[in-house]
């Protein structure tokens, strides 16, 4: 008789972690991305979360790397299941640091599918 292997818990990663991972992939080894804080956000129609990230640039950064990142972020297509990134704002930029606010909205179509048991 074979003993059952222990079940591994499947850890769900939230939208903030997924967005942070994707920003970190864009930054690469040039800096460190940190989720500073998150807060709930809602309007009459939508709900979601606003995430604040900091990017601390390493000492050996390329001179145009931050500029290129700032230019590419607004058009970047973030992949976050059941959410979409509705807004990305560069709140502060210096030679060594970048502060970003990212608004992730619950996708109403996907949310409806989950509530109806279609997913």
C-alpha cells in the first residue's frame, strides 16, 4: 500500500503581487521593486485596489533605463486574472527612485462568470 503524498497548498497571489512581478520583470536587474501599500478603491460602477510601488535603482543603472521604463509603462499590458489595470501614474521620479500608483479594477465580466459558476 502506497502512502498518499502530502498535498501542497496552492498559494494564490493577489493582483498587487502579480503587478509587482511584472514591473520587476521590466526593471530587471537595474532596480528593486517594492509594494509600499495598497488601499481599496471604488466608484459607483467599479471596485478595485490602488497599489503604490517604489523602484529603487541600483548604482550601476543605465542612464536611459528609468526614462525608457517611464515611457513604456503606460502602454504596458499587465496580465492579472479577473482584473485589469485602469490607471498607472508616476507619482515621483528622481535619479535613484521612482514611485508608481497603479489602479487595478475588478473585471466585471470575469467577476460575473465566477459568481455564476462559469469559471
